C-alpha cells in the first residue's frame, strides 16, 4: 500500500511539475513578459547610472590615494605588453628566417676543403700517370 501511495504521489508531482514548466515557458516567451522585462531593465539602468558614477569616482580617488593602479592603468599596461609580445614574435620569426638562410649557405670549411680535395685528386691522378709510364 505504501508503494502505491508513493507512486501516486510521484505521478501527481510529475504532472504538477510538467504543467508548471509548460506554463512558465509560455509566460516567459510571451510578448508581455518581454516588454515588462525590457521596461524594468531600462528603468534599472537609468536609475543605477548616477550611483555607478559616484562609485567609480570614489574608487578612483581611493585607489589614487593608496597609490594603487586604476583600471585604465591596468588596461593601458596590458595593451603595451600585448604590443611588446607581438613585436617579439615578429623578431623571432625574422631570426628564424635569418638562421635558415645562414644554414643554407655552404660553410667556410666546405669551401676551403673543396679545392684541396680537387688538388688531392689531381695529385693522385698525376701519381697514377707516372706509375703507368
């Protein structure tokens, strides 16, 4: 009997939750709700703007007296650091290009060894020619 009453209770709860859910979805999606919310938000933002200015002015004065950076100071510093980071990335890319260009050039040892290896080959050829005579 207890299980039957719990099942009926759960069924009533589920039906109630579904009807409330459908009603709230319809209410929130209505034009009247949208207009009322828009008016409330407009009034709130209009009324809170003077308070925000007072708070911003007070915070600016307090931070200045405490020798702390302001929001504008932090934003300016972040912009400058971003600019420095971009320039460092550009320099890194240019250095990579220069390094790959330098690596593609023949080394001084290769240019110095090339004639001496040719001279050694010529000497060997002359020695073989003498042996053949």
